């Protein structure tokens, strides 16, 4: 490692370098350097998250103008800029701009292990999704985190590294090791008694809960987040708690409760680092419009959702656009029209797109190709919108007359009787689970169960209609 790889290195600007700069540039740099101290002091003293973020952003800009990221800058100035970048990242959102700040901090840290740990863990905003987050820039970050975790560190930096590892991983990865890391971080945080760190670790645990655990896991985490966040004044973690309650209500198909939790989450997140993450709730607005039957309004909301997710970098634009397109096509009874679009998605991410693509093929009449795909991907991935993917597979099994698979899917989906498929994500809806269960029962020759299930589907619709009326009445 060369001495110029870290803020702790020694630098000296030669007279030739200084004289080569235009006088106006030299004056500008001196002015910026003089302005730094009061800005940094104000940033450290500020207790208003939005104001603090603005001040640290200004401090980084002043460091840039002063040339403190350049090789000719002094050790003191480069170290000060590294500190400012880490402080800015700490109050930034988990979006494209926040990741860019972390990237700059990592570049300034060089190979110094302690500085790298600080840079790797400087982006501390909560996350609500890992399966929608772009993975393109994560390989270098994850290698750095794994290398740091292989070394011995005290409890606080190790806990932050464990949390960073969970947040940098995706839903396509094995759940068990992610969950173990999140739990270890939580144990360390409780041992240290650091409220903010406890909240961050609880967020990591919530991100690793999948499958049936979501039914019981999110509410206790939300309750503990509310308690700890209230004690330390962390509004963004109180907002996260409301979001978790929103998702739990969606899982229970409690539309009215979900609506109110979403509203409270947005109120608490205003001006804080969770705000761009909660733009996913625009898709919930689209979902409500789908349930009302206003497809034009739903389409507008989905366009806004895709634009916000793409512009902020919170989620991958094409992936979010596909969610809305699938939901709208389903509502119109035109899912076969998604065939070509899902073919592109399947080429890019076969495991994620296989089930809806197979169904689109079957509905379009290409039964041979649908059957090949159906058997090539025999399992709906558990960690990625499982109920929706299993329902797509169930519809394909019905279209293809795959009785053996239909029996397995019936048993798997039966615990979701009484729910609306997709509503647990807060992003889309694909009809009552009991509808597809009834069709599976028909295929299996169980007419009595099919009749009961269709009655349940109608009861779900009645419950949703009542909730929509209550929302419209402002209850």
C-alpha cells in the first residue's frame, strides 16, 4: 500500500503545484477552507436530522472546493474530509446518493483496516427491502465487509459490520446465515446498551424474517423498535416500526389497519433518512386503487412508484416497473400479454421470473413451452414473494393439468386461505388465495372443498369492500 492510500498519509503541495493554479481558484479554495469550521460545528450541534444532513452535505462540498480529496492535500485535510463523508453517510438514506457517499469514504480510507471498517459501516439508515435493492455495486462492498469480519474487532464495530453484511445481502441468499448474523448483532447491541445500535440490529433481524415467521416476527420487532426508538428520540426507527406493522397488517389482509400504519409511517419519516425507502408506499396506493377497481388511477400510481424508485436508486427500475405491469395485467384479465416482457425478465433473472413467465406462456396457448419451464423450475423460491410465485405456479399447474404438482401447491397455499395474494408485499394484489385454492380443489376432484373455498373468497371480497368504504369515509 502506498502512503497516499489513506487519510493518515503525509502529503505536501509543491510550490510548482500551487503556482500552476489560477489565482481565482486559489482564493476560492482558501475561502472554502475558512468556511468549513463553522459549518462542521453547526452540523455536529444540530439535533434536527434534515438540517444536520444539509450541513454535512455543505461541509463535504466545501472540502471538495478546498481540494481536500486530492493527492496534494495534507493529511489533516484528507482526514477531515473522510470524517465529513462518514458523518454525511450516517444521516443519508439507503439510496443511490447515500451509497455514493459511502463509496467516496471507502476510496479515501484506502487500505487502512480501521478506516475501512468505519467507511464500510458509515451508511446507517434503516432499510425495508433487500430484494428490490440494486445489487450491481455490492460485490466490492461485500468483499470488504467479509474481509473485515474475518478479523477481530470490539463489540461495537463488529455489530455494525454484521448489520452491514445483512443489509448488503439479497433475498436470494440463504436466510439462515443472514439471520444468525442479525441475531449476533442484536445480542452485541443489547450488551453494549446502545439504543441506536439496538434499533439498527432489530432492522437487520426484520429483514431476515421470511415465510411463516413474518406472521409472528414483525409485530414483536415493531413493538421493541417503538420502545427503544422513543427512548432515544429516533423518529426514523419509529417510522420503521410503523412500516413493519403495515406489512403485518397486509399479511393479515387488514386493509384498514394497513392504511393507517402506512400513513403514520410517512408522517414519522418526513425529513428523515427513511423517507426515500418509504416511497414504496406509492405502490400501496396503487394496490388500494386496484382493489377499488380504478385501473387508471392504479396505473398512474405505479408509474409514480417506478419513477421514484428509479430516480432515488432505492430499487431497480425495471423490476419495480414489472411489478405494476403484472398487477395491472392480472386485474384486466390479460396476463398472457405479459409473455414477451416476462421473457426478457426471465433471461435476466430466471429464478425470479420463471413462475409468472410459465403462466403467461400457458395463458397465451404455448402449452409445450410452458410445461418445459414448469418442470425446469419445480419450486417457487421461498425468499422472493413466495405466495405470489406459488400462486402463479398453481395457475400454471391448473392450465397444464399437472395434478401431482397441484396437490403439493394446494397443501402449501392452504394456510393462506382468507388472504389476498400479493397483498402481504404491500405492492400488488392478485386475487383471493381461496380462488386459486378452489380451482386446485376442482382439478383434484374435491368439489366440496372447492365450494367452501369459493365462499371464503367472497367473504374476503366483502371484508375488503367494507374496509374501502371505511377509508373513503375517513375512518
